[in-house]
C-alpha cells in the first residue's frame, strides 16, 4: 500500500532551531528527512518511530541513512542500514534535531546535556541548531561502500543549507 508523504518541516521556512523542528514534526508519525549541505551534498534518513520530544531513545532495526553520490544524483540513493544490534537506534531529544544512533547522524544536537525525563530548570537553554550536523559511521550505522566513516565523506561535520522532513498523515493517524 502506497502512503503519501507531506512536507511537515522545511528549515528555511520554519526555522533552524530544534524547537521549530519539534513543533512541526512531533506526533506526525514515521518520517523521511532530507538534508542539503553548503557543498551541495544531498543525504537523508528514515525514522520509523517519528518524534515526540521524549528525551529518550528507541531500539529498532528499521531506520536507515542514505545519500546520493555527488556526481550522479539521478541514480538511486546509497542506503546505510542500522548495524550492531537494535539498541539506541534513534534518539528523540526535545532540545535537539534528528539523531540516528549515538553518532551515526546528528542534525542540530542539543548544546547542553540531556538529563532523561528531567530537563532541569531551564529547558529553553542549549537548543540545537539544525544548520550543524555531524556523522560517524560504523558503530550504529553501516560505513559507506567507499569505506568512508562519515555520511558526509571525508568530513565528519557539515553545515546545512536546508533540512526537510516528510511525514505521512495516514500513518500518523494510526498512532
């Protein structure tokens, strides 16, 4: 059965803060994230759990990362599956953006420590900026076929020009 995806978040319109991301994406169900770096590199990720600002993590084998080769965007994306067991596949921090594994892909990581269910006296401090991303592959998500240990290739950090999140209202209604 085919499900229609709807753009529920576009950073250049909705804002690059993790708060804006969660305001647009929480409780919308499974989603696909697409990012573009300032070097025209296109990448993405699939989150089967969706976001709820739980300050917790999810164990699942279903998420994956992907990217398009820089010189051939017309081809299918290269998929990097979850590896190393299902543990801590996704993190859902209210003050951070999308996070896949402890280090597989972090878009707008929180700028202050996350304390689990207790966020501390000021939950507005340390909000992540979705212009910043980092990646280290191999522990939580498969390395690239070319052996590079970052989704971004030779660099483990990237500056993002755009982040879009597509969700399925039909799937979200099942929650």
